[in-house]
C-alpha cells in the first residue's frame, strides 16, 4: 500500500469531504460551510486529523471533541475501499496518543445498531458498551396536547408555576438555577450512575447558555411557588427542519405528580407554535423506561438506535 500520512484537517481544503463523511456517520447532512462554522466556534475543544495517500487523496479522518475534563467524544471514519488496510489503525493510534497527552481519562463513541464492522473495530481496541440509545420521533401534526391541559391546570392549582428562561429574563441567577436542576436530574437518569455532563456551572454556561441553539423560550421550567424551588424542566430547540427535546427531568422529591408529562407538553407546544416545526426528535438510553413510556404515550415512534461505547485510558 502507498505511504499514509496523517495531518491536521484544513477547513478550506478538507471540510467538504469531512462533511460528506459525517453525513454517513451521523445520518444528518451538514454542509462544508456549516462544518467550518461549527469548528471555528469550538476549535479549542476539537482535534481533527485526516489520513491521505502519496497523491494527497483523503482516506479517512478522526475528530475528537472535548466533552469534559475527563471525557472525549470521538468520530473515526475510513472510506470503504481502504478499510482493513491499516488506515483505521493508524488513525486510532494517533487519536489515542493525542487524547492521552491532554490528560483525558475516557473515550466515547456512538455506533449505529446496524454497524457491526465499526463495533468490532471498537471492541478490538478495548471499548465496551456503556448505553444503548433509542431515538424517537414525534409528528406534531398528529400530537393531541389537549388531554394534558387538565393535568397542567391541576398542577397550577397546587401552586406550581410553569414558566421559561425567557420569561425569567434569562439572567445569570436563573442560569445558575437551571444548571443546578439540569445537572441533578441528568445525573439521576437511570443508567447514568450519578455521572455529570458538565464540569461546573461555567462549563454549563459555555456549552449550553452561550450556544447558538440555546433558546430561552424553549427552556421550560416548573417552580414550586411555596418555596421557590425549581422542580422540573424540559429543554427543546430547533436543529435544521426539526426540533430536538434535549432533556426532561424532575427533582426526585416531586416525582409521581405527572410533572414530566406536563412540562414536556409545554416544550412541545413551543416547538409547534414558536419554532414552527412538525417533527420533534429525542432519544433515551434503554434503562430510562419511565421517560420512554411517557414518549410512547405521546405518540413518539422508535427508530433504529445506537450503542455508546466507552474506553478507560491508562
């Protein structure tokens, strides 16, 4: 085989091909310009490298994203006709070396249910299944939100205030409270085992509140008027031609009162009425049966999912 060279990916030169490969990996089209824009906004968190032959033809790439101090999410792709010829191994060895130099302790990759070749590649390099995620989709044109109005009215009568970050002014004080609720309920999701998504409030603010996709009106929260506690939330935003329900959570002390259903309905109404979309996506790990049950009740349809594979680094 010809000599393989690894080099940093160049946005102008390489991102057209990388965007096409990302479309294969993630089943979601993204233009070269869109990928460049994303990279420029997050380049301090990303390591992108490509593999090319002696003629300068791209053979594959890897993309490392710093998710937290300890965790790196990765993508690795080799064009089909060049697989099982050492390109993937060379890319992965360089990837792991780069990550170890950054003092990270864990690698994570998402692999489609149907991609046995990639799963085999990951397992041979020490990755193990951590979660199995089920994507779900809801058609808002057929979603009937009226049966839930009685639940919302009842909760309001009990002193629960349904509001949003937009109504609360999206102040830093409100963002601190949103972080606390988001962090605690996210870590409490079945299967999370108390793991935290963000390193700190500052990390949350940078990776959520300051992102272009963050919409204060789509950050729905419920407050207990009797004590001011933030007790439930459902976050939604628009991505392309659809909305994505990022997280719905309820403080453990307030579960069993249908707050999750109620606050999620307000988020879906926002997607329909304000974001003007007809399709909402979400996903759940298979251990989160309570939320899966709610979404099935709403009319969400399950589609092929993906495995989250993780590897601890020495």
